[in-house]
């Protein structure tokens, strides 16, 4: 196992609601990246956090936001949920180049 | 045009077969390259990095052609346990890592 954990494992929300997903990185890893994986697609880069600051962002709207804490754990927040936000959300922690993924959170928006 | 393109498959091969996957990428400034493996309803796991000189890990061989912007993965002596989706991944970050994933190629190995 990678040592990266995510919670919750599954979540059901309705359109317009807000959601917070959590990630605990592998010990010693100071960088966390978040990805969205829709069914049948590869993971899409949302953003990356390094030492508590956003350090790169993909093509996602501002209603996707995040935080990283001093212990390097991280949160992904999504406001005003849309049906298309239904996906597997993956976080990956890294120290140098290699990223290690957590098991993901499956989000269903109804 | 997608930044990383792969044939989605599926590739259905018998045990013992050799199978090759290809991938092309559009960003010539890409820094590093990887193959990840993803089992059904699981997270991606790093299979191997890809170097210009080519590299091998057991039954797996990866090649990179920077001039053609082309990456390949060869699996020899396929096992049932190789059945998975193989994701071609390109790091286009300069200061930070920014991984761009292909849609993946599905492999099904049958007895």
C-alpha cells in the first residue's frame, strides 16, 4: 500500500450542495496533487499543494478549491455541485517526482 | 487534440502473448514520462518510468522517442494478472509536477 488515505470512500450529494474530501499523505511527502477521474477517462489534474500553498492548477473552475495543512494532509472543496462533478477524486502525494495515489473518493451528484 | 493519446482498446490476448501499447503526446517540453497501471475501481499505481535510452523491468519494456513524441510499453509472456488499464502519463510541469494522463488502454489476458 502507498500509505495515502482518503475519506470518505463514497459520497452522494445533490446539485448545488458543497462537499469536502480529505487526503492524508504518505509520511515525509510535502506535496499533494488532486485529480478528477470520470468514468472511462484518465485522471484530470485539478491542482497541487506544496507546503500549504497552491502550486499549480489545471483547467477547473474556482468552485474547486483546496487546502493543505502543516502536517501535509489536504482537503478538496467543491461548491455548487453539478451533475458532471460525479467522478472518482484521487489525491496523490509525492516528495520528488513519483506520485503515489490514495484509493480515491467516489462522488455521485444527483 | 488531446495532450496524451492512447488507443483505448480493449486488447484481448492469450496468456503467454506479447502485447505492445503506444502513446503519443503533444507537448514537446514534457519533462518526464511514466506508465501507470489501474485495476478496475482502484487507484493508479506506478508501473515504471520511461527513459530515452529505454528501460526494462522484468517482462515490461518501455521506450521513449522524444523526436516523434511517442512512448511505448511492451509486455512479454502475458499473465492473467496483467489484465488492467495501462495509463500513459506525461509530466509537463517545469517548476512543479503536473501529470497529464491518457485515457488508458485496457488489457484483458485470457487463459
